[in-house]
C-alpha cells in the first residue's frame, strides 16, 4: 500500500527549489496517469522477481492491476489473480490494468540483472520503506527505495532506483530523490541497530527504455550526503 508524503523524495527538486510550492499544491488532487501506473506495475514485477529468484520473462502473459481506495486514500498494485483471491476488489477500485509482454520484460530484465550483479555476496533489500521524517519533520513520512545493497567489504551503500518511463532521461548525479532515499536507508539501519558505517554511497538510476538504457551511477561521500541533509532540514 502506498500513501504520499507532502514533502516526498519524488518531489524534492520542486520543494527544495521553491518552498512556496508546498502550500500552493496542498489542496490539489494527487492524480496519476497511465505512464505512472505502468511504472507501478513493472516495479511490482521487478520486486517479485528479485524476491522469488525469478526472471522478468517468467511473468509474460501475467496481468497486473493498479487500484485505489478513496476511503483509505491509498493505492495498491497486485497481480489480478491475487487481487480477487484476496478480496481486495471489495475495498479498492481498479484504475489501471495491463499484461506483461515480452518487450517490456526484456527491458525490465536489465534492472533485475544489474541489481543481482551488485548484490552478489552482499545484502540486498527490495522495496524497502525508509523514514524521511527526520529530514522533513513531517510526522511518520516515509519513502520507498526500490533496491538497496549493503556492501560491507567495500563499506559502500548502493541505492538503486528503477525508472520505467520513455521520456526525459533521469540522471543519478545530485539526484534529490535518491539522496533522500539513501539518508532514509541509513536512518532505518540506525534505528534497527544494524552495525554498518559506509564511507560512501552509490546512487544508481536504471532507466532501460530511455537513452542508452545503461544504468547511470554517481558516488557521493558520506560527508557530502550529510551536508545535503542539512539543506533539506533547513
């Protein structure tokens, strides 16, 4: 289930540049579109494949649905078989439905393969909800990191984000959303008492349907990331 923080990482570029935009957009409906919902579906396929040791091709022909609950003001995404099996159709209304095809499965496999390569012999976290309230002061606000790798040998944290759009190419360098996710992951590890003190963070955008399709990487030192955190808090 997903709800959206007012000061969410995905809108970080906007509200860090123009703080007044928060108040101006406060009463606007949070509308989705088919492109965003398609991305939601393939995030589901990607995370399921990673968690179950499968490949994207295993899901070709499967139908997935994005649905919304007005009562709960939240979205959810599931495969249609589970949607009805779990009785979610009684609470949620379908908004978008699509079938996984071979072309998109091939694109998605680029992300799956990259994550598996980076995660080899390291710790992998998939679709992990991380706190961001320590940055924004918005009570209980969270973000969701697509994939996180804890590389203890290299003392490196790797945060990987899947972008499934065909439009503007997103880059990793100085990416506000990704830096907020990384800070959220570090805070989550601290809260859970997990002993890990990375020296650097590698931010990765995998956008297989745009440009070269190759993952875009950027490494930031922890000291730089902490300076960014101060900026967000201000």
